């Protein structure tokens, strides 16, 4: 594997607006200001509304459509360039793309802000109100889906011929409301209004064949055996604008539908209603995103969704390959398919089916081509998240794939037997089909059927190789590698934090936008008083802006003169929101016991969703809300401690809270968080990290210098080594503050009306054995917190540390990650669009 870096193009930074439009092939078209101008035409004609009835939603649609008009020429040129040059293409297959909003991001990446700014001013329009009309495209649960979206941004910015394939869910991640402290879920009907970014391409619809038919009963899919059926996949394309607008790639999302062919016979036979019912069943497949993060629920509909994504995407990319290439042997030289977790790992069997049955290749040839075309990324080690699908479902729906997987499993066992002739246990551990259980291990299928398996941070890749799939890693050591995650600095710094961005650009110029390694040049400025003042001012502005927004949105008042201390991510026991709660209770106790104690005032922010079926996670949300209420109502801590649970965490909320935060909590039990990516967002936005040695946080501390991080807690090795003997009771009995905190919680102080809550806390933290080691890490968390508090009392020193973090954060750009994937896994090069 080589590791040559791809160099991003230098972009002309200051084109005049008219020249920009020319560059996008728009000729004499204007954005506004004439009879023919884009915006005015859209506003006037698209909704056929009199101007008196035009509101911000219509203005948003007109603005988005205008921006799409501007980029559409360039979008087509990108496609043409790829067709002409026939470069190796990258296909990123993912069940999730957590995109968020697109209008402001596309304006930024097209560098249209001067033009749009001028337009807004001339027309006296409220920019924020218009932008707020765009719903978040919430087609993902959390880190894995957001990573996919950042990767698309980086591929386009780096002019790589990459494309995303996903599903066009009608309902994205549920909307969260908090009622009496409890999470309630509402459907996210984000397509209720037409989405201006998507373009339907019915001419490229794909037919998917299944071995059975389906009925929807009680919300679940019921298979009807012996009646093969077909589904239609209709592609909807979304533009992915690379920074500078040179390359505009495509995210292709598939919507399921019934093939119209079979309706007709039934219509004429008088079965009008049942024919339509059938099409409703077909449309069910892409109706809703599964809201489970880290647990495989093993639902039949999910299995069909996964196959549907794989079948549509492979058919589509093979069609494209065949347009320019006649020799199947060239597939791995022209196509790199990256599997985002095991969710699309049926691609191994599907590509084999295509090569064996459609291309009529022999097994050896087909197997070699398949392995060289596919690569797999693992995103979690949690056993409950590793997908295993029943053989029975393959028999029913995908009998041909079952044959193929059966043969893959037999050949793998033979190989393992040669390697470990005396160890049947190892052979069974390595196998694809689980012994006895009748289950297919999808991670094993992805590993044997591809040439690369990577984890998403150094520690995670190591644990994956040495522990989780050790046997396969010993069989195929050359396949295993690490690609530490990253985030796009365009959305997560330039767009979301204009004050800090300006401050950086004023100091070192704007090359950092595409070359984040430039941020290292900030390091000497850690001793420049003027620069420190500017950074402090930028943080203050972001906090004021956030406080303003929170007041207007949720009616919650927070004080920007307090430390903003945040933990925002999915609610999960291993992420340990409860450890954070223990810390807050300890601080609360300290103030109540000693009202004159010297402690900087703080605001603690939580945000995150719980999987609707994850009972404990929902109890944690309730507990956090009770904590907030109790502390709010206690005069002893008023003005000194405040806890806020922000409902409906999503990309847009993160874009606001991250820039405003002073402290980032990354406190998972070591060994459990594969990488984390919000940790990187906070670091790039000038927050200091309180964290465990887990995931990418380890590498972040390394990059900034450990002395600039507040690390605490057990290492992954210590957590594993204590498996046999760990007991939370020891901490309860021997640590005074630990006991005081638990006693207060268990007394019902925070759950007077819900005794079940105190019971649940006792069970999670004590009687249930404290699986995630909250109590083991509590004391060292408090120590780290004390160090942080005393640093905050010295603003100059605090900001100096912030700058050292910023200077070390460049490595965590997704441009760096993508350049590593491109050179070491994909062997793909940029393809310039003339
Ligand atoms: C099948 C149910 C299911 C759904 C999603 C199981 C597992 C998942 C994901 C793998 C969970 C996920 O988002 N993992 C996160 O991936 C991020 C991007 O690599 C990492 O930064 C996070 O640490 C990891 O938890």
C-alpha cells in the first residue's frame, strides 16, 4: 500500500460575482435584478402564488432552485469529464447519509456568498429566516452517517471521481420532543414539501428481483413463499459541490416502487385495489430509516432495504462500467466500492452473482475481481451491533446468494483448516456461517470478500484486528489497516464558525480551508497576546449567538459568561452521559456543602437521541432532564450551575452549539468508541477536551500534545484486564465523594415523582455491575475537571491551550482521511473537470 498524498488544487479566491457565474457556465444569466433573473423567475412561477402570499418557505425554494440552476452546468460537465476520461471511480455505499441543510453549504462551496450577500441586502431579506426553512436531510443516525456526508464533501473538493449511493428514505431520523422529561418520537416527514436539491432520474430505474413476495402486517414484512417478485429502484440525484465549484459529484439515493408491469394484468382482472396495495407494499421498503445506532434489530424489512441498496447500486455502477469497458477483468481498475459498515455487505454475494451468472465468468475469476473491487470499513466493536442475518431469510428472498455464500464459507473453512489443522475451534470462529446458529456473519463476509478492512481510529483498528476478528486477521493480515476519521472543515469551521474562521484567515491566510495542515502555523501565535484576544472574542461572539438562538427557539436563557460544557451525541450507556451527570451532582454537592467555594459558573449542555427501543437510554434522558429541573429550582446553585437538555439534536443544532462550546466531553469507556467525530469538531472550534483515552481522542491529544488535553480514566487495556474482578461497590464504599453522589441520586433527590428512575440508576451503576465502569473513572474525571477549572481562571493560559489545540487539529480534516483512502485503498486519482 502506497501513501502518496493527493494535493488539492489552489483555488482562485477572489473572482467577481459575474465571473463566477461565467465559470459555472451560466453565460449572461443573472441571479436577480432583471426580468430574466433566476431568483425572480422561480419566485414568480414555481409556486404560482401572488407576491402577497409569498413567505420565507417560497423564498427558500426560489433561492435553492437558483443555486441549483447555477451549478447544473458544472454538474453535467463533471459527469461528461468522467465519461470521457474514464478514470477509476469511487463508489461509497452507505445506508446512511446525514447531510443536514444544503443551501448555505452549497453557496459556501460555490463561493457565491458575495453575490448572495449583495442580493439579500438589496432585497432586505432575512437570511437566517430563509435558511431556517430548509429541513435537515436527516438520513442517518449519527457518526457513521455524518462521516459519509463529510467524505462526499472531501471527495468533491479534492476533485476525485466519487459518488455516494444510499436510500431515499421518506422519513429520516425521528424528531425528538421532550415531554415531562421523557423522549417522544415524531415522524420526520422531510419530503412533505418538494426538495429543490433532488433530481429524479426515472430513465435509470433498476429492477430488483426477490425470491418471494411480501405483505406488510403489523408494521413488519411478511414473506409469501414460492412467489418471486420484483421491486423497482428509482434514482434521485443530489449535487455534491466541491469547494471552489470545480467538481460537482453526485449522491444517488434509491426510492422503491412497484414495477408498473404487473399492475396492468390485475387492473384488467378487476383487482384494482389489491394492485395498488401491492405498490404500497413496494414503496414501504424505503419508507423509513431504522433509528438504531449500535444495535442490529434483525428486522426483515431492514434486510430487504440492505439488499435493495446493494442491488440497485451495483446494477447502476456496472451499467456505467460497461459503457466504457468491455473486459470484465478491468473492473477492479475502474471501480472501487467502499462498504460503509456491514450494512451493504451483501455486495460481496451480489457482485459474485453478477460476475458468475450475467458475465458468465468462472468462480476463480469472479472471486478475484470481487475481492479487488470491494473494501470494507468497520465502525463499531459492540457485539450487539455486528450484523448477523438468518440463513432462512436468504433461502426465502435470495436463494442464489445463499448458494454463493455457502460456497464462500466452504472455501474459507478449507483454507482455515489448512492453516490450523488441529484447531477446529478456530476454523469455526473464522467461518462466515455461524456454527449451529443458522446465521450469516456479515462482517466475516465483508472481510473475506474484499481486499481491505479498516477501522476508523488507530486504537479501534488495533482492537478489531487483535481481538474482534483475530482469526480472520491472522489469515489475511495484509488486508487490515487503519484510516482515522475526519470532518470537513468547510461545514464544520468555515460555515458554522465565521468569527473564528476570520480570525484564522487574518492570521495565516485562507489556504487552511483546503489544506488544514496550514493550521500548524497558528502554533507560534499561542504566545501572541493580540491573537489570543481575537480568538477569545470569536468564542464570545459564538456563545452570544448561540444564547440568542436558544432563547428564541426553546425559550431557554443561558449566561454566556459561564463555561459552556457540552456532551452531544447519541445516548448510549457506553458513551456515559451518566458519568457526566455524576460529575454535575458532585459539583452541586460541593456548592451546597460549601456555599463560598470558589468555582467558575458553568452551563452543561446535553443533546442526543435514544433509539426508541433502547429503554435504558430513554431513562438516561429522563434523568438528565430531572437533573436540569432540580438544579434549576435550587436557590443554592442558581447562577452557578445550569443544566440544559437541548431537544432534537441534529446536524443544524451541532453547527450552532459546537462553535459556542468551551469544553468538549469525550468520556466513553475506553475501548468502546470506535473513533468519535464530534471530538474533532470541538477541537477545530476552539473547545478543550475532557476525555478518556478512546477512539480518535488519543490521536487528537497526541497531535496537540497531551499537556493540552484533560485526559483521565482507565485505558482500554485496564478496562479489559478488570473484566473478571471489577466491582462498583468498592468505589462506593471507599470513596467519600462517590458515595455522597450516589446516595443523593438514590435518595430520590432528582426523581421524587419517579421512583423507578432511582431504581434504574442503582441498577446501572451498582447492582448491575456497572458494565461501563462509571465509578472506576469518576474520581479521575473529577480531578481532570479540577485542573480544567483552575485553568479557566487564567484566561490567557486557557486561550493559549485553545490555540495549541487548533494548531494540532489539521490532521482531523476528512480531506486527509480521504487522501489516505484514495492512495492506499482505492488507488484513485483526481479527474479534473475542464
Ligand atoms: C444495524 C444497526 C446499526 C446501525 C448503525 C449498527 C451500527 C451502526 C453504526 C456502525 C454506529 C455508528 O454510527 N458508529 C460510529 O461510527 C462513527 C464513524 O466512524 C465513529 O466515529 C463512532 O465512534 C461510531 O460509534
